[in-house]
């Protein structure tokens, strides 16, 4: 993957666009693109953190208890009406 920026056209809610413009006009961001880039980068960071947290929790799970829970869910699903 290249470090070169990709051009993207998006449609955003008017209040979000106004806020991004406000950040630029007040000198808190260099451009509207930078505002959205930073926001998406932060979302990516939070998502990665959440996945890592789930993996850490899953590593502590009792496999026997998980198997019992899965069997219980499978038994309930088997009783659902067929579509």
C-alpha cells in the first residue's frame, strides 16, 4: 500500500461539515480533509483497541464453559421455525 493520499468523495451531515470548517477557520486543523482523516484514524485506533481487548478476554475464557454455552445456543436455534 502506498503512502500517497487517495482522493475520495464523501457526503457528510451538514453539521459535521460545518464543524470541520470551524476547526479549519479557527486554526485547529490544517484542512477539512485533515479533520476527517484524523476522525477516521481515531475510529480505527478505537476499533483495534476493542478487538485486542476482546482477544485478551477470550484468552481467559474457560473452554468447557464456552462449549456448554455454544451447545445451549445451538439447541435453541434448532428449535426455531425453518424459513
